[in-house]
C-alpha cells in the first residue's frame, strides 16, 4: 500500500498528471474522445486549496511517485470532498477508502 501524506505545492504537477490520466482512462472506458487538457486553471485551484486547507490535501505515494490524491474543503463545521483521483492501474486497490 502506498504511503499517505499531506500534499504540498511541489506536488501540484504530479497531481495534475494523476487527474488527467484518470480522466483519459475514463474517456477510454466510456468510448468518448479525449479532451485536450488545460492544466492552468486547475493548477491554480490546486495550489489555492492546498495552501488554504493543507491538512485536508492528501497524496498516496508509491516510492515517491504520487498515484492518488484527495483534496477536501473544510469551512467551519462543514466539509466537502472536492477531488479524489487515482491513477489507472491503482484503481480498485482501496486508495480512495484510505
């Protein structure tokens, strides 16, 4: 099982890779055409979420390579799971549950 740790700003490029690989895999499974990724707006969003809620941004690392991540928003007593993405090949191994 990969190691779980808090995400930091340096992880953002790897999180974007996990995100877009998971979407490409979903497109293939559904027989949809791939959409060209535009990481710029998402990169800014990830950086904002990680900096404002660092305790709720988690990465699953396999020997230093992020294979999954989750980012939640916490505002007062309310929480919202904003992102939960797992790299193809690691899906179905309990990372989302962890």
